């Protein structure tokens, strides 16, 4: 029996039909390269419209690249990014911020369920600027968080305001921005929160590989294409990165599919016989589960990960079905 | 009238049906991520089979990334890559080798029509190792070359042998490897030539964005996935990078489309009223054309580039039709 | 009253007469540059003799550079250095390993009084190699440690053996190697411990700015001068970095001064009215001291630092006098 | 017979008495570290006074580091430095700008005798900003040049004005600024020329290893100490880098010694039986000399280099004596 990856991550799903159809539709005729094509332009417009904001928009191949290039644009090598201790850029990107930023550091902050504790941020911002360590230059936030929770606009403002007051940058990792939006996060507030660079996740939202980098401050966007090209992130056939966004945004599938993923997480939580360790606010369910039971689940053919905080993570996606939720629910009931 | 990009590059074309169909076919069900899926495995097998060689195979998003990561794996920051003065890594990748290699240098060698002059290589290799400059550690070759010419196996061997004798690495940029193969270059000889890392171009061969990195020396492949992940080149939905290769290789379209592109270049050369400046051996035609005539061609709606050597380049691709060749041929006749 | 820095660090002291005299003596006549001069050769011989080992020896300007260049030679950007959580490379070098190593990561291990807990090392080495994080490639040790304690040869062997068994490198930061040697650490065991690159501290030992980088594995030394030159660490007038080592080693002052510094720390510990928080085994005394008393000490004109573990650090050097120890001892008695 | 390096470079000489005496004089008592000491402050004042300008001043260990850190502060990795094809940063620093700047590129401009041809600069500045190559962000100048010639203030202005008009930075490599000043270059004009960062050479001017980095634009100086620390260029015993400047500047030896070196070059030029290939305006004499005669000169015990343009270079320094000039003059007469 081959392993089932339905709940292993939200990137184990295929791309949604709306994304693929748009990709196929964009694949006609000759066009100019490197993101100068009309498909890329149209996708940029749709993203600006979704955010209700003026911004430069680029499309890149991976979330790691999108995040690392963003923080490298906001920090110098002898500076650091403030981020949650379990943020993806801290734990799952193989040191990409340091690679793209030539040593850019990470200042890791605590906080329950993936949300940065404002008190820890205050302490970090109050540290004197000394030459022996990397002082902060940017705050990196993630919404929805790595623990499937949500920041409200007010919670984000409480974090971004003191950072902007210091003249520092703000990066928002929106690998699961669709899930946040579907859960009520108002995307039109992002710019006014002081976010400098936003990454709008395509892959986890159900697209073929693509992520949008949204640069609100046009000064930061100067020579950004050269930055991307040098970083291996300005593919010639740019329409392939832009088209899935068109398909998902024009049809409303971006939010609709995310709402479905969130609903599936809610159903899974309801069916879950193990203690749930974090609020289920987006498309993830984290539970307390010992090694024996996790092994048994793996043996039963369902692959899921033990996460950084020790709990076990179940992710839902646009492609998760009610039937599968019921199926794994029954398996879990037997293990509990 | 919007510009026509048919001859501007071989990456202005859409992806071929075989590539897209395979991509759509691969887009079913849940699967493990980051290149561990069966689609990626199958594509790797097909590439090993095409090369008749054991090797590690990875798929990345852009040729710039593929090349830069390759040379960074073969050089340290205080060393340099030997490459043709007009090689893509020297002229069109925004210094990506230096970025991925933290300052890796380029030693630019001359040679007619994009092929490195062996005498210049000999001189470069004979330079003493001194600490004030970046000594060579790798030779980077391109086949077919940037000028649409071909290296024969013997010509390549004459370049790789002295390099391997020094213990240096060899990188082969195969952005247009399909065109080279279709023109008679035997891909099964690549490993025995001493190539350490080969890039098999997908994009210009008619695929959606994807390039295969083939690492013949398994010692070099150690922790290569971490290298790719850190470099933003290990996308979660890896099957999207692998599937187009399956579609093109299983069907024979990889070579068949390249042969077509080469034939179109031959037809265009035959119809060309301007002096042809480089042998037409693959899918490019370079001609002598003054600024006035180039402007007129642009005004007539056909976009092509003036290249580094001053000649004007016309690229053909899998999607170039005989009709379009005739059409531009007639436009060019009027301008001549 | 200007502040007194006698106990602030062991680099606030001037250079010892033996170092300066050698520097002045070396400053005669014309000589070849970039470390090819006879003074550099002689200093290298003395260091090899001290270590009873064959090795390449180079002299650089700062300990940060010496350490960062060493670990960059032993790790690739997508790999990491295992080091004590409070090691100088982790806490006081502004991310230099990441800068020189283009993102090289740090895996921070705990352990009492600056010595790595072997159990934590075991756990770190047992982690699977996964592409999402930087796996270890090198262990960095410090002797004497940042907390003024000593590793014995056996304690070091317990750390280096499992690391070498994995094929990883070992770096030894010897900023205070003289103090360790004076406290009984046998320098002739360093090579057999499996250390690949050793930094022999000059500055803190009482020299003008200079640090020796000792590369035991000659394969690692290939093109090391180019590495140094590119890193801004191959000064033309190399004799100025080598001469202080000659003065200190030929005269025995290297060990003698360190023994004095250690003795002064012992005396200061004896006079100390505050609880001592770490074993006094080299030239540092760490004590428990509240903020009010530290402020009072500063107000009394004596500058010392509160360290990472919260205790207050008093460093002794070759230039610390018994009188000064008594003087600050009396000040401290009044504050206690 | 051991080789004589009197004319091999101006860094083969020992340090001048004024520099060494100041260094010895500064070596008393305890002081704060990392350039916060009174000696460093005093040296900074003297340099500001010499330049008649407000600026941040830092002292580093090598010219390569000083230059590379400067251009890295003025360029991003996907940008490039405009410099003379034979500028030291292009030819003799092992790619340090690319290392410190993570791939920062070099755009190499021609020009007779080491001075950039303004027409070549104009062409370079007129290139469109395209994402496939590294567009310029900074101009790097050298005065006196690598060919022992001088830029006048007007010649420099003709180069800096169009660069500043584009909003780009200007770096001035003053490894031989003393020689330029002694030859009439008005140091008080440097700031008004639009130079952003100036390197004032200490080593070649007759000091122990030290170079001053002068940052005219205070915004650029933000967190510069952290930049230096991370780059291994913020040594703890900073007074050793600052003191030589005090000795040389307070005594006037900085200019006096440079004037002597220039005069010696003039005398050597007068005695030279070979064709002189570049104007002798500072402390270098370049001549046309075949390989046989150069070999004979080496065999006679005098080491000099064949330079990049094929001519042979004789450098004079503060320590060059009239007797030595006569001595080598006679040797050369016999070879001619």
C-alpha cells in the first residue's frame, strides 16, 4: 500500500482545475519573455485589485525564494529579521534568508500558536544597536500562521506599528494568505498595516508552482527584475507563473477553495479523538499524539508530520474531501 | 499592431502539447513533495536513459538557476569559471554565478561563433595559481552554442581533457541540448567527456518552465536537495517540473521538435537576403543588418534582438511554422 | 574620571613588550609581500613547533575573520556549524560565519560553563539529513571557553570523535589558547584530536592585532591565500602579523603572560565578595551581581560587562597587576 | 644572493619611523575596544582635517577589505561597479568586490595610463537598465592610478558628475592618495567631487598595515561598525590601526614621504635607459622591457613585476634611497 499524503501538507494536492485551465489557456501564441507578457500584467492587476492597493507584482517559482528574496531586499547582511521561532523562514527553508541575504540573521521570537508575542517583540526592539550582533531591520510575519491560527488586523498592527516606528521593514509571508482571507482576514488592510513586501502563496492555495511577490514600496522595486533574474527567479516563460493566479482570482476559486480547506479542517477537528493543541482557525489541525499512535497511523498508510512543538499536524487543502476526512477520522478513532 | 515575438527567442513560444498534456496528466491525486514523487522519479529515469548514464537528476525552475547552482557546486568563491566570452552565464544571467557562488569569477575566453578557441583555453590553464586573482576551477561549455553552432564530441573532448587533467570540473549548459542532439550531437557521450554537471534545457525545447540538472558525480550530489532548497529551487509540487520531460521524452517530441526548429532555421537561412554571420547548425540564424533595417523590421512588427557580436539574431522553435518563415522572409526581402 | 577597562576584556590591554619589540625588529629593510617573507615563515615554524605538528599557518587581522574563514572552509552554505550556544561565533561576531559562508547556519548546543554537553551533540548528530534544514558539517569548539573554563583533552576527544566519525570537520577557536595551555591543556594533542583548523589567538594573548590560522589538513589549504586575499585578510606587509608571534613564542612570553593572567583571575576570585558562577580555570571570573551593584561599579569607574548568562564578567590579561586586583577587590567589597 | 624588493612594490618597504613611533606610543594602558578608543578618535579628527570635511572614519586592515567593503556598501548584488579595466579592484583583489558584495559585478572601462576614458564612461552610463545584466550603481576611481599617473580635480569631476547625476555612488581608492596629494592633488576637493566613500591608504604610504575608510555620507555609515565586524574588519585593539595615521599626519610625514617617493620615481625615470610607457606623475615608472632583459634584471637580484599592459613596473616608496636608484640605474644601463 502506497502512502497517502492527503493530510501531510497542503502542497501534496494537485493544482485546482481553475489554475490548470488558465495555464492551458495562456499557452497560446508567441509572447515576450521574463514577465513582460500580457498574462503577467493581467495577473498583477488582479492581485492589486484583491489588495485594493498599488504595488509592483512579480511571480516566482517557490515560497522559499519569494520569502528569502523579500527579506534580502529589506535587510543588509549585518542585520537581522525578527520572526516567530517556528516561522517557515526560520525552520523549513534551509537558511535561505542567510543565503539570499549573505548572512542576514534571524532573531527568533516566541508566542503561542505561531503568533509572535508582542512583549517579546518589544524586548527585541529595545535592544541597543551594537556592532557585535545583527540588529533587526525587518519583521517577518506569517498569516495564516504555521500553526493554522490567524492574526487579526489589530494583532498585526500591534506588531507592525512599533517596527515601522523604528524605520524597519515588514514582510508578510502569505503562503496561506487565501486561508487567512477565507477565515476573515481583510486583505485590503495589508498595505495600510505597513507591510513592505507581501508574498501571496499560490502553491498551497491550489495552483501549479507560483508565488506572487507584492512590493508596496516602489522604491524597493527598483531593479527588482535584475534581483530576480540573478536569483534564478525570472523565468522566460513568465505566463506560466501568472496564469494560475488569473484562473483562481477571476473565478473566485482562490477564496472558495481556501474556505473549503478551512471547513475540512473544522470537520477533521470535530472528528478528532486526540487533544487539539492549537486553535483551528484555518486549514490545519494540530493534536497531541504519542509516537506509538503516530507510527500506527503511518502504518495504516496515512503520512503526517510531527511538528516543531511536538504535536502532530494534519493539513487540509482545496482537494481534501469530506469522505477522506471521515475515512481518516475513523482510522484515528481506532488508534485513540 | 502588437509585436510578433516568433523569432525573438526560442522561449517566446508556448509549451508544446506533449509537455502540457503530461503536466495535466501528472496533476492527479496527492503525492509526496519536493521531488520525492513518482513523476519526478520517472522523469529522472528517462533522462538517465537518454544519456545512457547513471546520474542524479533534479528539476529546477530556470536555466539561470540551473547554471548558477551548477557552477557554484564546482567552484569556491575565490575561484573562477572558464567560459566563452559570450556564454549565457557571462552575458545574460545578471551575474548569477557570482551571486550563487558568492563572488565566483568568470574567465572569459574568445572563439569564433560561440565555440571556445582551444588555444585560449590552453593559455588560461597555463596561468600560474596566484593569490591575487581567481584561478579557474571549472570549465563551462554550451551546446548548441549561443550562436547556433555545434560542438562536435571531438571538439568538446579537446576542451574537457586538459581541464579534467588539472582536476577541474566541467559544466555543460544544455539550454539547447535538444537542438544539438537533433543536429547530431550524441548525448550518450556527455558523461565520458568528463562533464560533471549537465543542464538539460526544458524551456527552450518547448516545455513549461523546467530545467533538468544532471549530476554525474554522486559525490557532488551530496545534500544537493538542501542546496536547491536553500536556493529557492526545490518546489513542493515537484511533479510540475518533471512531467513536461516525461511528455517530451516518452513521445520523442524532445528531439522531433528540436529537429523541426533546426529545419526552420535552415529554411529561414535559405530565404535570408542578408549576409549570414555564423554557421547555421541548430535553430538560430545570425545576420548582418544595419540599424535602419532593423528598425524597419521592428516597425513592421517583428521583434528580434541585435546580439553581442553586432549581428541580428533570429531564433526558431518547435512552434515556428513554415508559413511564418515565408512571411518574415518576404518582409526581409523588402527591407534588404 | 574616565572609565577603567582593566577587567572589561583581555583585549583592552596594550600589547606586551615582547610582541612590540619583535614587531619593531621585523620592521627593517624591504621584503616580499603577502606572507611570503622570512618573518612569516619563521613564525609559522614556531607555531608548528609549539603544536608539534605539520600544518599550514597563516596570519590574519582579527579573530572574527579567522573563525569565519575557518568555518567557511569547512561548511557549504546549506550546511551548519555545531557550536556552544554562547560561543563567540554565535554571539559576538555579527553573523560572520553566515557572511563569510554565504548563509552557513549555526546549530547551538547547550552545556554548563561554556562547554558543550556531549549529550546535546549526540542528539544533534543523530538528526536525519533533511533538505529543509541545514545539517551539520563542522563542530566548532573554544578552549579556554567563553566562560573561562577549560576542556580537557579527553573532554574534547569525546566531542570530536563522533564528529569525525561522521566525516565532519572540527574548528577550534583558540582566542584564549594561551590561557588554556598555561592552565595545562596540551597543545601537542590538538592535531590528534582531529582538529582541522585551529585559530591561535594573538590579540588576547598580548599581541598587536594578529591571529594565526593553522590548517592541519593540507588539502583544505589549497588556494587558501586566494581565500584570504578575497576575504581582505592577506595584508601586503605580512610581517606585522607574524612578528608578534615570534616575539611571544621565542621568549616564552606566550605561556608566561597567560599564566600570569590566569593567576590574576585566581587572585581576583579569592578577593571576590560575590558568588562565583563558573569554575575559574583560566583568566576570567564570573559572578552573580545585581543591576544596582553593577551600576555602582560602573559609577566607581570600573567598566565590566554583564554576560549572556546574566553573570558579570571580569577578565584578566598579561597586563593585569596585583595592585589593580587588590584595588578593584576593595571596591567590590564595599559594594557587596 | 637574496632578491631585493626595493622596487617590486611600495608595500615591500618597512613602516616609517613616524608610524612606528606613534604605534608604540599608543600602546600604553587599558582602553576601550573596537575603535571606540581616544587614539582612533584622534586619528579620525586628523583625517577629517586633512580632507577639510565632515565624515565618518574607520580603520581597517587591508586595502582589499577597504575597497570591497566600500563598494559593497554602494552596490547591491545585482548591480555593478564601473572601474578602470586595470584598477586594483578588477585585477588584484581576487574578486573581493564580488565576495563582499555577493556577486556585485565589475564593468571594466578603458582609458590610457590608468585613467578612465570619459567617453567609455558615457557609453556605459547610457546603457539601458535591463534585467539580464548588472547595471552600474557606483563608479570606482583610483588616484594616483595603478599606472602612476594622476587625475586632476577637473578630470575627476568630468567622471563623477554624470555618475552622481544618475544617482549612483562614487568610491575613491586612495591606496596612493599620499602620492597624489604630494603631486598636487587637492585632498580638500574630494568631498565636493561627490565621492561617497574614500579609502586613504596607509600601508603604501609607509605605515604598518592600516587603511582609513572615510564615509562622507552619514546615511551610508549607519551600522557601519556592524558591517565591519561581520566582515572581520573591526579589530578589538583598534588603536593599532589608528596610531600610524596620527604619527604620519601630525608630523607631516604622510605628504613628505610621498613627495620623496615621487621624487625617487622622477630620478629613476631620468636614469632609465628603457622607453617609459606612462607619464611619471607619482611614485611609479613603467618601461618597455623584453623578457630577456627582465630575466637578466631578476638574475641580477632585483625583483620587479611585468604589469598588465606588458610594461615593467618600478615602484618607489618612502624608503627608496637615492643610492638605490643610482644602483639599479647602473644595473639597468648595463642591460639596455
